[in-house]
């Protein structure tokens, strides 16, 4: 084999001439050792650490200021104040910065990897720290600060154990009615509404009292100060007026209700929240019009399902000129339901920052009080948001004293007021405190489209006291066609805690997971509930391959799955429906809009007994959103102040239809039902790419069978 030197010329290595037979002379080997790094002194290490610390801290603060400037337009002074006010968080931030700075000392040279890591740490710490401080600052900004609200904290009840129901009193008022710097002096509360959130059965209950309801007014303690309209407690109690007297009076009236939160907001806060959500979709039951200068609040709204901005929504919830405070309360509760739907559509747990921005925007116009005087925590907001976003259909309960239990009377001063018996008040309070989601009583069985069992995956955990129950149940589910998952042998199939009810958890990030959970839950008997997967349950799901659901079997389960009987029930019944033929006046009305309408129209052949088309815009064709049309027929009921509607649209993805309570099929068409407290509020039928629906009155005065009969009486226009 020929070799050559580096230069490419022949010859031997080592610079010696080649000689035949002569031994090769090998040059001595020299060992080279890199120059040893001089040992660093302690002082040098300290200086280097401080140098890195200063660099990191400067960039971190700069990142924080930049983030807050783009998000909240705050100055450096406000950020420094926030940091100073939260010493624990600031100390933890400093410790983290020192730790990262010390770690960077170990790098021998400023490599690209080192600088990249430094950049990631700075940006991550700046964003996380900024969001945390922004959250704290936003929640601090709505904490009770005014003397009147702070005073009411002594009347509030501290929340019980985690997961216990919470009650909030929402008090809306007009700041302009106040005198001087006191927003409450001389003004009456415009709205008093109780709200109860119950995480155990995933319900949200509302209870409103007419502001003209004559009740005992309590200014302090158990002494009745006077008898007057409930909203006058806001102004008639002197130094104890405003929120304090409102809470005191409400808790004496609604015996058994213990208020945990007091939320006061003025009109500006109301409008700001709605505008921050870019409007709220709600159904307007009739034409509302009061021009400026009439002595009444101005309003200009047309009938139909549409989006209202903050000013329009305020006009709607405050209106009572042509009906009464009973219907005003109904409008306010309907708005709360629409607001809940809008929040569910707009906000998620992943964009929590938007929630904080809404809270921050109403600073100065909204206050939240608790018994201990602390602001609401991020954990509290996140918890209630989770309940709101995961609220099952039909689990928002509207409660009020029924109109037939309210008696009108005229005071000696000539004022029109209302009275209710203690029994009527107690009944409304009981419904509020004990919400039940009843089945729709309409005299027929429902054909509910079901997910195929083979598409539902489940991991079964034991949350009861019978060994082997999880394995036995998993086997039974598998035999019926469900896909069951198992845990590694090293992980016992035991839930984190024992429960009475069987809880079916679902993964909200997976399609059809909630539907799958609702399919599974009834199999475990009446003691079941469905909820989103919690941080305690999620690790089990991860180890089992992330099924759609995780079932934690409670102690109330008796070991036998309750599968429904096969076979369909009879078609839906309209027995006892209060309807009459209406085609004589509905056909011309629909036909008049057939030309401008760009989708097939339907004609109501049946209408509620005693109904006639409204004389004020009884027929309206409009664009609810660009490119879509909606026809609305507005009917007056018995010549009074109640209205119901038939609406038709080629906009089929309206938020109104996001969460049906139930559905059935009739003559090949699918009917979706939307209920509150077991009463049909809306029933919709889908035909092709269009939707046609019946909308009940504000107080849901039409019976369920009447609503179904009207919906089934819709026929195509020929």
C-alpha cells in the first residue's frame, strides 16, 4: 500500500530518507496538555452571579412592563405598587431570578444554547409574572372599597366546605341617582336578584323579587323600620342604607337564604361587560319603543332573536312602562340566561386573561364583597367559571313568585304596589334553595338519538366501599359493547375519595365526551352526576390512554347497570293543548314575506288559544347576521301584555340552539327542546338547512303540550 506525506510527495514519515532494509527511526512522542483554567475566587463568583442577576432582573422587568403596557396600559409605578403589595409573590420571583442567575454561572461561555435558554426563561417568567400580577390587580380593583359595601360584609356568611353551594346578591343601581359622593344616598336599587351556584348538582338558580313588592324593611338587626317597596331599603335607612339594608331586608324576607357574596354594579358596569363581550344574543318578544322626552326610559327594539349592545341590553332589562315589574324581572332573568350562553360561547378556561380584562374594565363601577373582606381569588373565579361553562342544558333555574300569588294594592299615598303571602314567598325560596331538574312532563316518551356504545370509552374507578366493584362494572360495560380502559397493574383502580353518587367525568377537549358521559350516567341509577374531568382524576385518564370518560362508582350504586328497554315509544302527544286554527291570518302574513325571503318559509296552522298577530310589527323579516335572514311572527296573547312568537331562519348555528335539553322525531323531522325548570321555553324543528321554532312568553305561560302542538303544526308554504 502506497502512502504519501501531507504534501502529496512520496517518501517516509518523520523526515528520514527511505533506505532499503534500514530500520525506521520514530520521532519521540510529545504530550500536550491544555492550559489549566485559573481557579475562580469566591469574590469573582459572587460578582459574576450578581452581574447575571442584574442582567436577568433588568430584562425581566422590561418584559413585564412591555407585557403590561400592551395588555393593560399601566405605568411602571402601578406595577411596582402591585409588586410591593404582594410581597410573597415578589419574593418568589426574586428567588427564581437568583436561582436562574446562579445556574448561568456554570456555563463556560455564552453559547447560543445558553443565550436561548436565558431568553426563554426571561420571556416565560415575564409573561407568567405579568399575568399573575394582572390577575391580582384586576381582582383587587373590584374588591369592596366603599364604606357602604364594606359595612355590609358583616351580614355576609362565610362559605362552608369546598363544593358547598354559594349564594350571591346582585344589586344594580343607577349611580346618577345618588347625591354628592354617595352613590347610594337618595337612590333606590334598580335590581335585586339572588343567584345560587351549586357544584354538587351543576345548577345555577335565580330568584327575583319585584321591586314594587311591599315588605318589612330592616335597617339594622331584627327591628322592622317600616313597610315599603323592597327597593326602598336602598335609600330609607340613613347611614345603614344602600347595600347593608338591602342584604338585611332580603335575608329577613327570604328565610333560609344566607348570602355569601354581595355584588353591586351600576349601569356603566353593566354596559361595559356586554360591550366587552361584543354584545349578547337574546330574543326580543315584541316591539319596544319609547322615544326620548316622554318621561320614561328611552328604548327602541324590534322583535326577533338578535344581538344587543350594552346600551340596548340595559334598555331591555330596565323596561316596564307597558307591562309591570313582574315581566321586568322575567326579562332580567332571560338576560342572565343569554349572558351565560354568551360567556360560554366567548370565554374558556384557556383564555382566562380575557375574563380578567373584563373585570379590570369595570373597576370603579362594580364591587364584590365577602364576609372576610378579601377580594375574590383567581381560584374562586376559575371554579365558578368552570361551573358556568359546563352547566348542563336545563340546569339554569328561573324562580319567582308566580303572578297569581301577587296582589295589587294602592297605598294611602296613591302608589301602586304588590303584596305576597308569606307562604308564596317561602315557596319561591324553597324552589331556589332546592333546585330540581325535572323531566319535561308532556305525556310522551322521547326518542333521543344515542351515541353507539362502541364509540364510548370509559375507565371505571371505585369510589365506593365494595372491593372489586370497578372491575365487575368494567366487565359488564364491555359485554354491552362499550370500550373499557384499564390502568397499569401498579396503579389501583381506586378514586381519590369516596362519594355517595356515581360521578361520570368527561374530557372537554375531546369531541362527544360530554354526550358520552350523559349516555353512561343513567346506567348507574338515580344517584349520578356528570361533570368535567378534575385535576385529581386526569392522571388516571392519562395512564389509561385518555378515554372519553372516567366513571367513579359511588356507594349508592348497587352493582346492576340499568339499561333502557329497547323499542321506541309512541309519537309525542299534544293532549290538553290549548290551541286553535290560525291559518286564516298566519298564511297571508307569511305569504307577504315569501318574495324577499331567500329560504323556504313555513306557516303556523295552529296558534295558542286567544292569540292574534301583534298590531305593532307582527311580521318582520330581517338579517340577524350578515348573509342570513330571519322571519318572526309575533302574537299577542288574549289581548294582554304577553307575547309569543314563531320564528324562521336559515341561520342554523344560532347560540340559542347550542344546548338542547331534549329532542324527539316526528314525521321524519327532528324537534329540539329547550327548557327551564321543566317548562318549554323554546322548541325548534330542523328542515333541510333551515330552522323553525316556537318561542314562549317571557313567563313561559304557554303549556308544554301547547308549544309542541304549535311546532308540529308548522307546514311548508305552498
